C-alpha cells in the first residue's frame, strides 16, 4: 500500500505540511491537532518532556511554549535538522524510539503525534516498553494517532488517506487495541491523573483519531 506521494511528502517539507494541514481540518486545523494530546495536562517550565518521533518539530514547537526542558527524538537526521531550525530552544537526539539513549525515569511527560502507526507490531511493543522505562513514576505518556472510525461517514476519507500515504502498519494500528496494550504493559489509562483533568481516552473526527493519556504508576 501507499503511493509515490508518500516518499515525496517526506522529501519535501512543503508537501508534508500541506497534507498535514488538510488532514487536520477534521479536528479544527493544524494548531488544534498538534494540541490534542496536550489538552488537560498541566505542563510547567520545569516539566521534563520528551517529544518522541518529533519529526520536523511541529508539535515540539507547541510543547516548547509551556516547558523549558523539551527534548525531541527522531531517527531522521534530515527531520532533526528541520526541527532545530524550527524550534532552536529544544534539545535533540538522533536515535530509534525502540532503543532510547536515556536513563530510566528521565521524563515527566512523553508525547508522540501520529508516529506509532509507522511501527510494526513488535516494534510498537518495544517502543511502548521504552516509553515506560524512561518515564518517571507518576509520569504521563500522551499520544494522538489513527483509530478505526466509529462514524461510517469518515471511513472513505480515512481509507483514501491510508492508501495514498501510509503502509500496512497504519492498518494494523487501527485494528490494535492500543489502550488495552498500554494497560497490559503496566500503564494506567482509565484514571484522573495528577496531570490530567479529563478522561484519559478520547476520540475525534468520527472516531478516526484517538488521544490516549496513560500514566506510569507512582
């Protein structure tokens, strides 16, 4: 699956940004989309935040408005170069998400935006284990990614988008009970956490997007 548009969208930043902006209209625009996983969280200048698979820093830029201790991690040197130009106040690390070069319990908050659908199932599980490891006790893992639409009206658009730009791993993710997977790894999802003031699992855009805020137990 996926077409020639996928490699082009990663090669040309203007094309990627344009695609992201159009896709984000379903939730009120690009700025709203980048904030979805952060809604309800209390982030202070001292909060140590890891923006996992940060890409070119679109979400990093938002996070850096709240915290002065933001680290972006990505495996792409080209993406990190763009991120440094976009958000010079953050620190950046070139590494794979499934083998992070951080000590245990390093971060208060780990965030990732539309990245987990790129991972094969075994890779996804390893990444989640790494997230659990680098989070401090009581820390939050917050994410936004694809979900199987609950409103059938959204299915054609989602299917077209996945066919044009994504691989089979995106289809595998929407068939995955990500909330259940996180729970099985020790995260707490159904809770009112110290950092969250609303439900830890939310759906948007006819159920085609999910936001999960999962806590590592204290």
